[in-house]
C-alpha cells in the first residue's frame, strides 16, 4: 500500500466508559489500530478529545460540568491522565508519542502555524506519533465549538495530509437523525459538503462531547477546501483504520473514495 500522511481524530464518546471516565479498554483498542497504520509505513497524527471527561472522576464530578471553569479544571486534570494512557499503550508497540496542546489560533496565525507545522514534521520524520488536543484549560473555543473536529481539519490542511479519519459513535452521516429515526438513510459517499446538509444537521453533542455531527460536517468541508479527503464513522478492532483506508469503513467517505490499494480517486482522476 502506498504510504500516506494521515490525521485520525478520536472523539470523547469513543474514549469514555459508562461512568463517564476514561476507558482504558477503548483507548487500548484505538492505539492498536493506530499502531497498525504505523506498521504499514504511514505517517500518523492523532487528534484526541477526552481530557475533560477523563478528569471528571478525580475532581468529584458526577457528570460533565456545566460551567467553563469546571470544564477547564477537568481538562487540566484529565489531560495528564489521557496522555499517560496513550504513552504507556504506544510503548507496548514500540511507538513514541509526543503531546502538542494547540488552539485554533496556533494554526490560523501564520507565524504560529509555521512553528506548529515544523514541529509536527520533525516529529514524523523521527517516527514519533504526535498526539494533539485543544488546549482546553486556556481555550474557551475548544470547550464550546466542535470537540476538536475543526482542529483536526485545520491540522490536516496544515500538514497537507492525504486523509482525515474522524472516529465517532455514529457510523456516518444520515439524512435524518438515526437515534430518533431507525429508518434514516445513510450516505456512504458524498463528493462534497453542501450548505443544505450543514443547515439540516443537528449540532447536538453527546453527554461527554460537544461537537455533534454538524461540527464534523463543517470540519469535513474545511478539510476538503485543503484537498484532504475525509471519513466520518466508527469501527472496532486493530484493523478498523486499515479497513477505512482501503474503502471498507463503516461510515461516510467524503471528497473521494479509496480503492483496494488505498489510492483515493475522484471524478477528476487520481488525487
């Protein structure tokens, strides 16, 4: 398979257990799938949510705090727990993980974005796997807009990624809400993101996340504007990201479809 530069975004709902804390079982499975990508020679950047949810239990919260101050305090505690989990699990696969806490401003302002890009490229050159999260303890935007969805799209454009994979707890984009309409029709492929689709999609997030499907669709449109193809969906096991990369993912492909060898094709030809 041709070597790709990939950004994988994992949402809070895909990392948290039934009690609202960090699930090491789920984290371990994600790490195994990310390690498989590395074993196949791909460059991988992880954008991971979950810091706020990971810090709830140690701070004594019974549910996600309603105030910004509470969320930022939970993020301050949870970020260390989240990185510790990733670091220990990646070590089992002989992979070194590096933490970068960013805000959207770090990417949108040219001087800061060049520094961020240089750091990410150097880490990948050294075969290190960067783990990025919004700097939630100082950034209000990260706690109120998108649960890292937009950040993952901006990172994808910054490093000129080939593909952005957004893992969530719903297997793709539907015409209606599948949680309330069991007969809702799913989009397996979308060539682009229309304004109508964004306007008709719910922005309601889960109890542990903030983004909802709307923020993921908006992020996909941003990634497409940087010529980055996108997958939004779910999966299980160590092979789930490999399956997504070869066109067998359980979700929605946006912008282009991969064939069986992982080359992305569009109507205009090879990407």
